[in-house]
C-alpha cells in the first residue's frame, strides 16, 4: 500500500475541499468511474455531513465521471433466508405477505450508510433492479452499469460489478475496511464457478403493476477472507491510502483487485 502525505486536516472539521483534495491525492481523477463505500462517522466532523461527501465525489470525478454506490435493501429478502430466530413460522409467513414490492425510487437502503442513502435519492441517479443487491449510479457510464442485474447472480457476469470491471472503474473505500468491499464478490463469483453452493431467496416485485412474490436460487456469499486479501493487496502496493480527517481512505483499480483476489478465493 502506498501511503501518501497530504495536507493535515483538523480531525474535528472536514469540508468538501478536504475531501476532494484527499480523493485526488489517493488517485481519483476527473472522468473516473468509482465504486464508493463510505462510513461517514469515521471522518470526525464532516461539515455538511453526507451532502458534503456527495458533492466532493462529484467534484472529484467531474462531469465526465461516474459515481456508483451499493444500495442494498436486505430487508426485502425472504424471511426464511434471513432466518431471524425471533420470528416463528407464522410470523415469517405474515412478514412475507406484507413486505412492499421493491421500488427503485422508494425502497430505502439498509446498513449502507447515510451517504449511500442520500446519493440514491438524487436527481439523475439510476438504480439497478435487484431487490436486495442493487447499485445506484450517476454519470456518463451510469445507464450501462445498472442496465442488467440478474436475480439469481447478483454479483456475477450480468451484474453492475461486471460492468464496472469492464469500464475500468476504481474502488474508493472511505473510512471502511475491505470487509465492506463489494467488488470482491465479483472475484468470489468468478473463483467459485458453476459449482458454488446456492440458497433459496425471494422478494416482492412489481410485475405488470402488480405486487408478485418471486423466488430464485442464488450463490452463497462469504466475506470472511476479504480483510486478509485486502491487507495482502495493500502490501503488494495495489492501493493508495490517505488520511482525510480521522478516516483511512483507499483507492485502487477494481479490475486489478478483482483479479488479485480471484486466485486467492
């Protein structure tokens, strides 16, 4: 990992300019497509909060760039898939009956953070159609990135992650570790091949204007090895790292990282 020296920023107060400067120092350039994961609380006091982060990302990639964030909504999963021990069979059936259909414009994220939740609601942001594992995108490449997202292969070759790989995107980790790096699920998908274990899932979808429950089988995902692979990638000089406020922020080429991880999964 290449750690870059940047202008020291008061940890208590981080602004848009500090964020842009840090992103630039770590290798984000105008015209880039970036897959962003962000923990706002890790920075200290970001003046303007999530709005400041979204504005900084737009400034960093410029008008010809593309911003992408995971906007997962796991609460729409089949209750049997979530396997909450607090819900018995009757309660799970009732929850399944009552869950609202996935709506890209309305369905909120879960555990994605305040930055992703704000970003997905902005004018011009497009969202892929997967009810659990969606990605939101804005910019030059946005339409192509979110155009296809298979229900039964949410991180495979017909997903936004594969398109990000194809367009030469960068991964941007803002105050989060590699356990949050969604791109590694593409490596996991490619490493596992057709013999990966699968599990039953489902969601309520809008089909011809009607709420319809749809079931499918999907690969089991496992992020257990993501942190160790990320640390090895850092050690090999694959990422660039800066401190912005109190947050460690990393930038790396998505395709290079996926290829690196694929042979280690």
